């Protein structure tokens, strides 16, 4: 990996923030976008701006071809068997809401149980809360170990004949914990349950094969993997998607509309009502090309090197508390707090140095309660980051600590 060459593909990295060179450490919220992806999205609007699946004119055919090629790239990228199993959505949140509504209506009955964890993003808790309310079902939480990991024994301990769905993140957006999804899938299926995985923090950073993991559903977003905002992916096993009802209705997803009733078209368009995110899907395809040119194993190895270095350096800063497992058990992010400094003040101080980190509850308030805090700061890394970025972060943390400890 030629990191300097990669960095040159991101024009935004030449921008100044508060007069300082940008040090972007907030990829877990949204990744930066390389020029080739921006150019691909612009190309659609400049050269074949038309709707898909409708007209037979040349522009419409070009748009449809490129849109469906992007779907095929996604299929291959995550190892799905069929293109029908790839549904384009507005993002991970939309995907999880779709599954909760449609799968929930299909399989959840009164008294059933939905297994989740306290480390979930709100997008993988709140939709299931609503299913439980609607169906008079129950949420059951898998215990988290002291180091922020989840064991197979803990998963087994909450499973029962009432368990119908297990909803869990592949990688925690706060702790960085990498969950053993393949094992958890096996446990879920042994109990006759379906497994739904939030892959927003995993697909951009490691090689994912949904068939090998044997997940029933898997959701992720383009904007966390060098792609545009406003589009995501829902993978679902075709035999399950076939049984599920769509959650949005209108153009494109119908087969035939009668006066009193309608029938639905085939997968995956059955779940893609209205004009889809055409330019965004095509740009997502370009982002996948970019990632595959580098190699997902190379990306994962590089990020593991970065997070190990960051973990070691940050552990040396007095007054810093790091949350979650050791660096060998986490993805490329570190969530932390500084004694006596609110995370928002810390993030503001770092921003004055051109360093962008996230501060807040990270859409994970149940996990914040589990950690015993209201909010944290988070630094997250990607292919355009370097050890020099981490060194700058350490200097920024030291200056911030010195400033807030000064007695005026």
C-alpha cells in the first residue's frame, strides 16, 4: 500500500482547518471520498442522466446498465450468491428498519423474544423495540464481558425456544469490538432463529463474505466505505426476502395494479419503491473498485497496525481512559475520555489544531450507561491515515490536558 499515493486521491486532505492541515480521524461517522468516486457520480449527471428500469432510450439504458453493474459489484464484494439478494436502501438505518418491520411482521408473535446487545447503534435497537411493542414481544440483551467483548457462551445463555431474531453488530462503533458473527450465526440457527447483522463498521474495513458467515440479513452504508451519502445496502437470503412484504409502495416495485389490490415484482426491485439512488449506486460501485484495487486484507492489516500504534501511544497519556478491548481484538477506532475534560470540549480543542474526532454518545446511549458515562470522544482510522496523524493526535491531547489543568 502506497499511503501517500492513496492520500493524493483525496483532495479534501489538502484543506486547512483553523489554519492547520486537516487530520481526519472521524471515519467511523463518515469516510472521506476519493476523487475517482466523486468523478463517477458527476459522470452520471453529465453523460447519461436518466431514470432506470423505465425508458428504452439510450440514456435510460446506460443508466440502467451502470446501476445494475453496481449491484453486481456489491454482490461480488460481500460474497452473496445472487444479485436478487442485494437491495439498495438509503443506508444502514433504512435497511435495519426495513428488516425489523417486514421480518418482524412475518415471524414475531406475542411472547416471542428478540435478542440484541447493549453495544448496538440505536438503529439496531430502536426498530426492534418498536417490533416488540407492536407484537407484545420481549427484547433480551446478551451480556457484555468486562473488556467489551461478547462470548459464544453469553449468546447461548440468552437463547430459548422463544428466540426468533438475533440482531447484533459485526463491529461496535464505540468499543471497536469485532464480534464472532460466524459462530453467533450458528448458535442462532441451532435455536431456529434468524440473525440480522449491522455491518456498517465492518464492510469498509475487512473482507466480509455473507455466505461464509451464514447471516440471514446484513446491512451497511456507502458513506462509511469511501462512497456517497444517501445510499446503503441490505443483503438478505433470497428465500427469506421472497416471503417478506415490502415496506414502501409505488413505482417500480409493482407487478400489476388493480383497482382494489396490487401484486409485487421480483427481487430485488420489490423492495426498491420509487426512483432509486442512481448516481449514488454507481458511485458506490466505483468505491468498491477502489477498495478492491487496494485489497481488503491489506486494508484490514494496515488498520490493525494503526490502531495498535494508537492504542499504545494513547495509553501513555496520563488521564486518558480507553474503552473496549485490547488492540488485537478491535477494529480501527479508539473511544476514550480525558479526566476533567468534557468530550465536547476535548473535540473542540483538537479541532483548533485541525484534528477531527467525534464526541458524544455515538448513537449508543445504552452502551454509554453500561460504560458509566454520558459521552466519549472517538478517533477512527482508515487507509488515508498515518502514524504521523496519530502522533499529532497525541500532541493535541497533551496540549489539551495542559490547557485545562492550568489554573487561571
